[in-house]
C-alpha cells in the first residue's frame, strides 16, 4: 500500500521504561525507549508553549522524521542521538542542548568516493534523459498530434523511467522527498550508537562520534522513505530493509538474513520460552539468535508496529484490532493463539499503540483514538481528538499519556476508561515520538529539537 509523501516514521514513519543507564546496564535503547513507549518514572511538565519558561533549550537539528534517543553514559553524562537529512548522525549534550558532533554517513563513506560519484552521475543521467524525451514528446504532441513518432517516444520515456526506478531501488537518492532518508530512529547499547538510513546504509559509531563501520546493505522497496528502526535482540543488531537481517554489532558483518516482507513499522521483540523472537509488522515470527522462521503471514500491518505485553501480542490494522496469546516455546508447530478481534476506526495506522494498565490506546491518521480493553477486546471509548493527524505514537510519561498531532498540538490525558483531558499544548509541526527522562521531555519538530522541563 502506498502512503503519501508526507509520511513520517512512527513512523514512521519507523517503536526502557526509563532512560538507559549506559554506565551500569547493557540494555539497548531506541525508538520509543524499549519499544513500549512507557517512561513510568518521568515527571515532565504538562504545559508549555514556544515562549514559555518550560522551554529549557532549543537546537536546530535540521529535517528528519527520526525520534530522539537519550543515552546516559559513564560518569553520568547524558547524550541525545538522532539522525537528520540527508545522512547525518547527531549527538547533543542533554544538559545544555549543545551539538557535540555531527557525522555524515553517505555513499562516499560506505562505498568510497568513486562509487558514490558513479551513483550520483547515474541519477543525474536518468533525470536528464527523462526530461529530454518528455520535452521532445510534448513539443511533438502539440505541433503534430498525429505523428507516428509519438508512440515510440512514449515507450522510450517509460523504459527510461523503469530503469531509473530499478536503479533507485538499489541506490535511493541521498536527497529525496517524502519521509526522506532520516526516518529510522537510532539505537544505542551504551557503548555505540547505530543508525540506519533510507539509502540502505547501516553504521556504528562510538558515543564520541568515531565511525567504527558503515555498510550499504540494500535499498528499500517501499516508496517515500524507509522508517523501520534498527533494534537489538539476542546480542545482534537487527535491521529490516528488504530482508530481515542480523548484523554483528562489532563489525557490521551479516550473521543471518531471511526473506520476510518489510513494512514501514519496526519489528517487536518478545521473550518466548527464554528465546528472543522478532515479530515483524507483516506477521512473521523469527528467532533472533539464528534467523529461524517460526511462522509467516499471521497478520498484516504497514506503518505501525506490533505491541507485546505479558506474553500477549496486540496488532492494530486499519479497521480491526487483534490479540494473540504467544506460545510458551519456539518448538514447532509455532502457533500464536487468537484471543479476540474487534473493530477499530477505519484509518491508516501511522501511530503504534500504547498499553497501560489493561487498556490499549491507539490512534488512526485521521485523529480518531480507540481505547480498548486489552483482555476482552471491548471498545471502552472512541474519541475524535482535536489535534490534527496522528503520526506520533502515544507515550506514557509518569501517570499521563501524551499524544501529538502533526500540526504541533500535543494532548495530555489521564489514562482510564473515560476521556480525561489535562492540557493541550502548541508547538511547531512534528511527526516524531517524544521521549521522557525525569522532569524533562525531548521533542523533535520538523526542524528543532526541544528540551521541555520544569
């Protein structure tokens, strides 16, 4: 399914209850923290505006749909990592908002200057050929609409376009529209930060910005940019571009690769019988250790990501919501047990769901939020939110839920079986998902990264 060029990684679009303590923990932190979107120890402000005292700092990071990631490094320092167009990894000092370093990871870095020049020249040649044939076709059509040369020119233009698209599938342009190439959120294991770009380039850097490795793996098949974020499972760096691929975090070498369809959403990780299993938005279950495919095509999502809580898998598709009981082990036959299926707002699901205290909170692109009983599948309430399109995923901070609209309005709710609005705040447009730490909220808008705090 195609999505509009304004697609953002959930988005993008693409998903640790508290920020990672890198000096005494080996757990990785990435999109939505640990993927759940829950920051239960945070106490952020509930009110802010661009001119309020609650804006601690603001820094221009440039365009990109990736969400920020906060990593606490040895010595207690806190750093924020994100990507920006066209192919940059940025490190920001969390206390001051100072940009500590910015590294470009492009074709020249991953493949060498000569190959990068060839790729750029090929893109330009296709564009020049397309324009020349189109211009000739349009001029001839106006001057001689019955010319027998029109059909060959039309076929030639289509052939050029087909070759251009095939080349771009392997080597996407470094500058592109839609979600661009900086839609996937980075992941940090406390020692290194790992990024994946829409060009198909994966990289690892030290927390001080030293590049350790960079590889061009493959170009994504989806249009409008790649947003499935890299994640960690079974000690491997997992990326999903075309194939689901496990990389050695130390070297970037491929450890296994399996052919399961990629979507815009990020795979989830579940512990099944003591083994970490990847659950892709297309409904594949894959053992993270060795790439064994346990099941395929159990469901189909697109832009958002599955959610796992206490052995139950929750899946939000357009028009329906499903729950599965995960098996107790990975032995065959591996069969997730359907628990319930219920109707949901028929809408594109850019935002991934949030689980909290027995309820699922899930919003569609059009701004309708479904609140569902996670045990029974019964709809608790459905509400059209007055904050515009929902690209950002709902996030729990302390005992409050934050939902962001694409136009820049952020709704703060008390969770529960009734709609209980706390505040609505104004900012610039954004499609990313915020993160929280202690009394601070880090929000990436279309251009800036904000630190909002008491």
